């Protein structure tokens, strides 16, 4: 259990922060950027939930599970895998979390009409907020893939799969939210020429 008695510690005043291992890294470190952007995704989903909680409890429950998973993902990224065995079992994203996300994507998608065009990130307030969360999650994915490509860094396969599926989940969730608001707002190529 996490206990936060004091919010500020002053330990980051010189531009570094501690990983879960205690190692200090610059706040611009790619690992810090990665889990910071995962946190940003989580906050954007929280904003989307303001528009889904009353109108669609099922979707809101799914988003709540995703938010909890994103804390797990942040913990995973915050504790790099090393050759030394840690004194505790680090929290890692599991394949079962990816599988659940895929099942929820399929469940929502089964209630939607097939797409005939790209959609604009618009429609209901919930859909627009979910599209914003989707684009932030894509940025988190790009950072995590870049981190995983570094020879001295390890990012687990389930973590990479989860962040990749998350943007798909958020896209389908935005369409799912829009189904009650009259449907998707479709892109019309060259409409304003």
C-alpha cells in the first residue's frame, strides 16, 4: 500500500527524480517522459469520465479499469528490469490485462456500425475527450517504443502491447460514446476546397 504523508519532498529541486529502484534520473529522461505521458493519458481519461459516468455506466466502468491499469503501467515503467533481483516483486503489466482490453474493444465494436470513412475527433463531449486521450496514449506509445529500442533499457512486451491496444480501445470507446449522440462525425475529403 502506498502512503503519502507529505506531498513535496524537495528531492527533485535539482531536476532529478527517483525511479522505483531508488535510482535518480533527470526529469527529461526518456523513461520519465514515458510514464509521465502514461499519467497524462490517465488524466485525460479522467476528464472523459466526467461525460460518461451518468450517461453510460458500462463505458465508465471500463474506463475506470483502464485508469487503474495505467497506474500499473506507470509502476511497471518506473521500476526498470535489471540483471539484479529486486528485494520485492515489481508490479508489471500482464497479458491478461491486454486480453481484457481486447475483449472490451470487441464488445463495444460489436454494437457499432462499420466505418465508411475516417472520423473527426468530435461529436459528444465524451467522444471528443476520448479522442484527446487516444492521441496522448499514442504519444506515450511512441515514447515507450523509443525507450525499448535503447540497448540499456527494457520495456516488457505486455506493457508495449497494452499501450498499443489502449489507443484502439479509446478510438472504439469514442465511437461507442457517439452512438448515443447521433453517431460519428465523418471526415469528408476536400469538403472545404
